[in-house]
């Protein structure tokens, strides 16, 4: 069954150099591997994502990926200091205050990368 195997995320980008600048300088990612077709980044527990160029980047209206964090306010504040702007939402079921949505089962915050991809930070419980 597929659930017994690791799953990885894709980050589609229009401009690989511009996206790498954002992810590596503003978010602090360190590339694990870079080839002519894209860049792999590794995260906690051996998870990874692959950034690759495509003209379809930024076309999704939904979150592309998320990170589960222990202290959402701290991570949001750190990323804001690095120049990351967080989205503000006011819709049924989701209202952000200073970029953070709170619910009984946790908190979330969303930002867009340079390519228009929506990324999220999630804090459970």
C-alpha cells in the first residue's frame, strides 16, 4: 500500500533562480541536491520537497504544502522579520488576525512564495 512509503511535495516555480532566492534567503532552506531539472530540500524526519520549473506554477488556489510547527506565533514572527508577508483571510470558517487563524483544534497561517504558490504553517491542538 502506498501509505507505507514516504510522500514528498512538489514546489512548481516559473523562475527557479528567483524561487531559490526566496526559499534559501527568506525561509532559510539549504539545498540537499541541485540538478538542471530542479532542487531538492530536506526537512525533519527525512521528508523532502522538489522544486522544479514549470509554466503552470502558482495556478493553484489551494495550499501547495504545509509545515507542522510547535509554536506558530514564533515561526510567523521570525518569517515576518525575514520579509515574508502572510495572507489575511475573512471567510466562513477562517478569519485571520495578524496572519494567523485560530480554531479549537489548532492554528494556521498562509503565505505566498514568489511564484504565487500558497504555503501554510500549521500548529495542532
